[in-house]
C-alpha cells in the first residue's frame, strides 16, 4: 500500500500545533522532555520513512521473541517524538 505522505504531513502539522503549540517550520520546541524541530515537508517525509522502518523492525523483533536493547528503544522513542507520535507497543 502506498503512503500518502502529503496527508501524513498535514496530520503531523495538526498534531504538532495541538500538542506542542504554534511554532514556525524550522523552529525548535520542547516535547516530552526533548528538543524537537518542526519539520518541513521534505524533512518530514525522510523522518517518517525512517521511523516507519524502525517501528516495523521493532515489531518484527518482538514477534520473533528476540530481545530489544535500550539503544533501539531510545532511537525509536526519539524518532517518534520528532514526529509527535507514540511508538507502537511502548508507554
């Protein structure tokens, strides 16, 4: 299934404004204790695809019963925070 990155970007902008506040694209703000940058469309697309790949690998690791180290958990949480998302299966 093809991703509609334009629609996902609009959802991101709405999430950002709702959960972080009104910030110009390219500016930084605090979210869940992290300093994040409000992404432009091109940066969002790259960040979202990277996040999606990491999340899919994380899910596959869990389904296989393998262990996940703290570095992977931090990476996934940081990527999710940059996109104002909650990582799958994480509090």
